[in-house]
């Protein structure tokens, strides 16, 4: 909660592959409400860069309580010198109406700035595979598919759901959203020559390459071993 004399800032980040964006809601002491968002450079400290972007909209020297769902300690250290009048609070994701709105703003800004997948060519593989990890902590996934003779990979994250089954469904739904229209999406462990369908139009070598690339991208992007099935 903010006092009548200080602003409240709710910030969230969203990222996909090399692309990132922020969203923020600012409630100023005079009753003004600001909703801001936009693209950001991809970084290791995405929540911190998002907060710094949001602080550009805070009047100079105005006390504020800034809410975010991760990397609070790093942000506090960053603001000790530059914004000592800003109090940083780490809260659960989407635990307030303002933070939920910041999350939606960030997702919308990312969707507007990230390149959209193109429709697959008819003579290429009609299959996308996805691998995932962190079902009970921080669910993350990678989708791999052939495009223009090369493998394209897109990575993403989803919030943990009330049950494991719901989390797995959320991963699949999000992975499907990153899959070009007309392609079938299959979990990496099931994308084998023995299980392939005629409509996949893919070779054994292409299947193996897609599975490996999806799993490799999880390691490179999130620095932890993947789970593919």
C-alpha cells in the first residue's frame, strides 16, 4: 500500500528470445494514473531494466513504493544512489490489480515488438517441436521448427498454475501460440521417426536436429537442463 504522499509503481517484464518489453502502472499522489509500456534490450536483469524504464515517468524526487515480482535486491542496490526515495517491494506475480495490469501491458508490448512467425512453405517440414523445464518452479519452454531451410527457435515462460496438469497445459498453449500456422506441434520426446505422421513431411535427420535445437536453446537461454517429456 502507498501513503497519501507517495506514488505507487507496479512493474513487470516480458521476454521472448532476443526480445523484451516492460509494462508499468503509476498511481501518483494527486490521483493521476499512468499506464506505460514499450520494448527494451534483452538482459539478464529484465525486471531491473523494466523498473528503470518505468521510473522515467515518475516526477523527479517524488517518493514512491515500487512493486515487482523478481530481482528486488539487485534493483535496491541500483537505486540506493540514483533513487533513494523509492522503496522497492517484491510481491508475488499478479498479486495486485496494478501488477496484473503491468503484466498485461508488458505482454502486449512484447507481442507488438517481437517478429511474428511466418507461415511454413508447403515443401518443408510441417512440424514444430517443443521442450520444457521447471514445471513446479519456473516453467520455461522452447519451440523449434524449420523455416526457409533453417531451424528457427522461440523461447518463452509461463506462470506456475495451481496443478502440474494445468501448468503443462499452459506450456502447450503458449508453445502453440509461437508455432507458425499450419504446423503440427509435438512434444520433443514424441517427435521420433517411429511416431511421425505422413503430414509432418520431415526426415529423421530433421526431427533429430529440431529436438536437439529446442533442448539446446533451453540450456543457453535459461542456463539449466531442459525437460523434453
